[in-house]
C-alpha cells in the first residue's frame, strides 16, 4: 500500500509512505531518489539487499549520479555487505564502486541492524526505513522530497562517520567526507 501526502504550496514537499512494499517498488523509489541527487548521496543500511541495489534501474541511477559528480557515502555492516552478490553476472554496484574509489564505504558493524536505515539526497530528500528483518515484505518506509527533516538525518550520519563510530573501508585514506 502506498499513501501520498502533498505538502502546502510554500513547501512543495511530497511525502510517500510505503507499507509492506514489494522489492520492485522499493527499487523504483530508490532510483527516483538517486536520480534527484545533484551533490551527495548518503546511505545508512546494514543489509545492501542485492534484489534492490543490483536492480538494473538502481544500478544505472547510481552510475549516472556518480558521473554527474555526486559524492556517494555508504555506512553498512561490511561483513554482511560482502556476502551479498548480485544475481547473474552483475557485480554489486556499491561494493564495486567502493573498490574502484568511486564510493566511500564505512563499516559500522552489526549494531547498524538495530537502527532505522535511511538514504539522504542533497540535504533535502530522504528515505527512512523502519527496523526490519531481511524480508522485504515487512518493510515500512517514508520517502520525502524537499523536506527539512533530511537535515537531521544528515547530522546523524555525519556524526557517526566523523566521530569514528564507523571505520573507513574504501578508500583507505584520502577523500574528505564533509
């Protein structure tokens, strides 16, 4: 089920609430968010589900964002993330991007799975997913565009990375986060 809430004329925000979303609709939602990014994408997720992140539309949107110069940062449970493989001959877009220094990857460990997962695009749009099991049928999420609450998630993300709670995996050194 999907519920739309349209904000007032001044804010021009759109909020979509997804209950029990199918992986294809989640992939579509994430594709739209990646396509909206112009400066940065920050992903905080313990389980980089190949059914979603290896979806051709999501992979393409992420590649196009990187080509546009969007900086991509991912905080995950690295030990779980490296176990996941894309079906067929595709590589896991995020893992390959990190190994090629196109994406900055940080390891937060298993604790990340006890928290809400989220994606932030350009300080203004976000997708916030409630804590869930790996079963996509149980996911509850909110996506908001042009919403000030994205700033709060961004502060949370940056604190985790800059205060050392998450260890840098790729690249080992170099690129400044913020």
